[in-house]
C-alpha cells in the first residue's frame, strides 16, 4: 500500500475517478474546489467526500467520515490531501461539509499526527489538538 505522500496513490485516485466514478449523492462548489459526496453507507452511517479542482478536475483530496467512536454526538474523519495541494483549505472544506452532511461537529481521532494536531488547532478546536 502506498503512503498519502506517494504520487502513485494520487495517480491511481485520479484514474479511478475518471474511469469508474463512484455514485454521487450531492455536489457542492467550494471556492476553487468541487466537492462530491457519496451516499451514506446504510450499515454504519459512514460516507466519503471527494475534492477536485474546478479548473481541471484534478483529484486533490478526500475524507471518509462517520460517527466518532469515543465522542457521542460528534463525527470522526480520516482525510487525505494531495501533497502538492496542502495548506490551501481543502481539509477545512471537506470537514465543514462533512459536519453539515452528518449533522454533528467533527472531532479529532484519539491519536493523530503532529500535522493533524496543527490542523485541529487552526480549525478552531485547540482543546482537541493535544
């Protein structure tokens, strides 16, 4: 399996999006991005949102999210953003729409990377950054 920083991972995601796009339930413009939400999984309530650039359809990120296992009434997400497009608001756009679609605020995983801690501090929940 490739890592989130591996260009092959993003080439594969781009190719899959173009050749076998998933079922999309909702689409939303978010500045220079277009976000696409798949239908909610009826079994566990989780769903996936994809982010593509509006000017060329480059696949730049995604978030898989669902009910947080430790914080009742919150959602947990597993985002990935293309390394060439980080620090441009993609994760924020994905999380904001995930919270809206899920009807609950996002919360960090119990364990996360230093990058994730920095994101959560900027996202407005510094108490969750530790």
